[in-house]
C-alpha cells in the first residue's frame, strides 16, 4: 500500500512538472489552452496536498535539521505561490472560468500573476531538487556514474541559468514588468527545451543544497567530498554568468554603463531599406529643427468591452488631438536630470530614455524645456489643475 501511494505521488509530481512547462510556454499553447492547463495544474496541486496530508500533521513535530527546515520553507512558499497564481489567473479568465473574471482588480492581478507564476517556477525546481536524493535512493550507481551525472547536471544547469538570465526572468520575479515579452516566432520544441533547462538549473541547485545538508548529517568518518556540492553549484552559476556575458541578448544591445547601443554593422540591403523608409517619412511629415510635424485627428481612446483583461474603469471615448510637433528622439535621462534636477528612472543610464514619470512630470518637463529653448511655456500648472 505504501509503495502504491509513493508511485501515485511520483506520477502526480511528473504531471505537475509537465504542466508547469506547458504553462510557461504561453506563446506555444495560446491563451485558451493556457487557461485550461492552469485549471488542470490547480487540480493536481490540490490532489498533491491531499496525498501529502500527513506532512501537514508533522510540520510542528519532531526535531528540525537544516534539510528539513529548508524543505518545509520551500514547500510552504511553493504552495503559497501556486494558490496566488491560480487566484490571479482565474480573476482574468476568459475561457475556463469566465464567471470569476474581475473578482479582483485586473491591473493588479495581471502583474501579480506574472511575477508569482515565475516564483512558482523557481520554487517548483527547488522542491524537485530537494527531493532528488529521496527519489534516487533506490538507484545503485558506482562513483564513476555519479561523477558523470554530476558533471552533466552541472553543465546543463549552467546553460539553464544562462537562459534564465537571457530571457529576463528576474524582471518578472521582482515585478519590474507588467507584461510578458515572448518570442512567438521561436519553434515550440525550442521553447519547451529552454523552459526545461531553466527549470533544470533550479532542480540542480536544490539537489546540491540537499546533498550538502544530508552530508552534514552523517558522522564525520562517513562524509564523502563534503564540499563537492558547493563546488558543483558554484561552477554551474559561474558557467551561466560567463555565458550570459559572452552572449548578450540579441534584442537588447547594452554597454557596461547601461546605455543602449545600436548595432555596429548594417548590410547594404538594410541600409537601402532604411533610406527608403526615411525618405517616405520625410515626404509624409515636415521635419523642422529635429521636430516632426504631426497632423491632428480624431481617434477612439480606451479598450472595448470585448477586449480581454480590460480594466473596469476604462471607458472608450472619442478624442480629438490638434496638430503638433514631436521630437525625433525620446528624451534621455541626462537631459531630464539637467532640467529637472532628478532622475526617477528605474533602468538607469544617461543615454537611456527617461521613464517612470507621471503625466504631470512630463508637463512640467515640457515647460522647463520650452524655457531652456527660449520659448514660451504652453502649460499653466496650478494646484489640482493644468491648462
């Protein structure tokens, strides 16, 4: 009976891992399938807790060593991340549970769902890694086989960390972005492979931490290579960091000071195409002193009620904008700081566009720039009003 229960638990763990990889491959599955996979994941999480109900009864019993303490903390964090991710996902559901849409503020749950789903990804990897010693206890491997598997896992983990950094996962973890930036042109098999490697790094990290902790529990004379797990984990991290340094993202060319750099080489075909686009732009708009003249017009502002993830306070309405001039380039942080005396940007770099400012900040900057250029400011700012 005990063996059957263990087999069911392992099967559930495997299914949860597969579904997790599918959930992380949103650009492959699409929105509707993503929601239904999320429902399936929620069901498996509940089943997993039922199968592990005895664990809850033993949480506050017995002596806790470092390994047990770490397992408990990761398990609790994983469960919390799963619960909150599921709640946020259901609050935005269009297909699986549309009757729950809007039970929480969509703008809040969208950002929270994005961050916590990635935390669940990390915690799931650590959870699996911490349980690797238990799951592989029945395997009879000699020292050469163990060394070979450790080397392969270390290398794969380094590749996984490289991909984790390259895909800007830390930005999602720490609420730096509100939307996922996904490559929809990438082959589906590559998406799953990358996700598996990224998860593999955290599995490897959890496994090495578990090996280190369990080794410390043995008698001094029974300990084998006590520092090997630390060395392997550090080697994997260093490999990932070195690869990330050697192969920066193709979409973002950045220098050490945080400034954006354009690609240095452009083919003749690209140069010709850019010239044609530039000529077309010149014909359509009047360019004066690095400003472009934009014809005024009327458009609909706001999302229609049929749009998914629409925020409740949006009201679609007609807006008319008069003709105006706009700068050819975004205002840089150095320009903003020179005039305003501060730099509110999150992604700091002198030549980076200024961001993280309010509409009122932009209005005040426009006035300051007009004065700096010897022009008359067009905005009058009073307490609670701008004209």
